[in-house]
C-alpha cells in the first residue's frame, strides 16, 4: 500500500512539474502577456478620442511609383483602438481580463499597372502598454500574376513567415532580433509622436518594401529624425544601406492626424489626405451605407 502511495505521489509530482513547465514555455513564447506590461499613462484627451468605440478612416490620393512610372491610385489608413489576445495574437471579440488594448492600423493601397491592378494591405497591432514593439504585423499583396503574404509575431524574437509565388521566395520562416519596425512607426506616431526613438538605430523596413522589391527580410542601419514647421510635425526615417527614405507629415496637435507621406527611392511615392471621418464602419455594411464612401471621396 505504501509502495502504491509513493508511486501515486511521484506521478502527481511529475504531472504538476510538467504543467508548470508548459506554463513557463507558454510565457516564453508570448512575452506580451496582459500582466507583464503596464499600460501607458494616457491622457484624458487620448482616452476620450480613441476609447469612444469608433475608428478613424482617412482617404488619400496616391501617386505610386512602380516599374519606373507613376501610377495614380488611392490609399486608406484606418486607426482604431480594440481588444487583443496577447497569447493567441488575434483580435478579441470583446474585452476581458485576458485582453490588452492595442492601437490597430489597417493600411491599404490600390493602383493599376497598365491593364492589371495592384492591391496592398498591411495591419499593425501596437499595445497601449510599455511593450516597446508591435505584437503583430501582417502584409499581403495581390495582383494578376499572384499574391504574397508576410506575418510577424512578437515572441522571444520576431517570428516572421513569408509566403510568395515568386521563385526563390516561396515559404520562409525567420527569427529576427528586435529592432524598430517601420510598420509600427505609424501607430507610435498616433499614440505619442514625440516619444518615438530618434537618432542612429536599426530598423526593419516596411513589409511591402520587402515584397515589392524582393529583398531579404532583415534590419538595416537607419536614422530617425523629427522637425516641426508651424503646425506640421515631420518624421523622417532614412536608411543608410538601402535606397529608401520614409517621410510622414502629421498635425502637431492632437490627435496628430497624418496629412501626407512620401516613400523616396530614386523617385517618390506620395499620398495626400483627402477626407477623414470617425465612424464605427463595421456596423455600416448594408447597401444603404454605400453613400458614405462619397464622404471619403472613395471610388
């Protein structure tokens, strides 16, 4: 009987030890747990604006350089505060003690290259906490030749997956050291533009840059600067080893709306603000709401 009791105790001991080990491994995989990071000291003005249950939808006239020619198109930036599940790294259906608030950006570009269209969409999920980096970034491109997809999950390192129809790219899985993500710069500038890192640093370029230019995914040396001219704040990210500079112009006053941006290579891609509105667009999916697109000057 004593022998059976000892065996039972040992089994229970190893079972508990195994559970604890699994919990430890899960924490290692998901450093952005709710309890691990404190919320930022957000102003009442910020909370009143972004915690009102609506999104900011802004449309832009786009001049996109592609294949050496300027293409006229449109871009849309959608910023919204929403609950996020750090462990699963997906949008939550509702807020709970397992979620963290994030600033989400959905960023789209649409333009034509001759007979066929391009569509680019990127998403950024930046926690409103002391976590220094976005918890997730995704990007997809679609055109008549095929499509590509890229996803980053913020765990012990940046876990990156790439899927592409191009020869030599195909399916890739990468682990990158954590550096500033160009994609997360947009959300950082809406949360608190003056507290972004500045000076010489390493940065991981915009995901659509990697896909359109067919470059290896990695960080590059860069310089990040800011200047204010009257009511406009200009943030410039200039890479030193690749021919790329990003300039983002925004209102220096809250809520720091993005007025224009430029992506400079040998030529310049540029987007200029047309219209902006705050709206719970996900509730406006009936045909009767199509007229709202006119309010944003969307075709």
